[in-house]
C-alpha cells in the first residue's frame, strides 16, 4: 500500500512536470520569445552594448565569458542554485525515507 502511494506520487510529479514543460513550450512564441534556432536580424540594445563595451568594461577578449561571468554573474549563480536545489529535491523524492542498509 505504501509503495503504491509513493509510485502514484512520483508519477504525478513527473506528469505535472512534463505537462508544464509542454504548455510553456507551446505558448513561448505567443509571449514574444522567438522559437529556438530562429535567427533574429533586429538590433537589440543590450547586445550592442555588450559587443561594443565588453573589452573596455571587463577586459576580457572573449565576449561569451564577458557576458556569462561579468554582466550576468548573479544570473549564472542563480541558475546554479536552482539546479542544485532541483537535484537535491529529486534525490530526496527518489530515495524517500530510506536509511542506510535498507532497500
């Protein structure tokens, strides 16, 4: 009985996650996000600023490094925190209340 409830809970979480992902991907073009892989030829002010001032502001010659680690450093730190939290939560769900030596 306990295993059935646990399996049902895991199935529900996986199902809701997949459903949320599908809904997000379906509505992305409607909220102004261009589809993945589509090339945009319009000029974006932040892109232009990063390209023109990257070397002077930061001193890095690699524009990707400049953007990821300097201009968007807090965003990158936040993404790493979210990833760690998600992995910890998934491990806690999958391992449940197991103790050492139990199967």
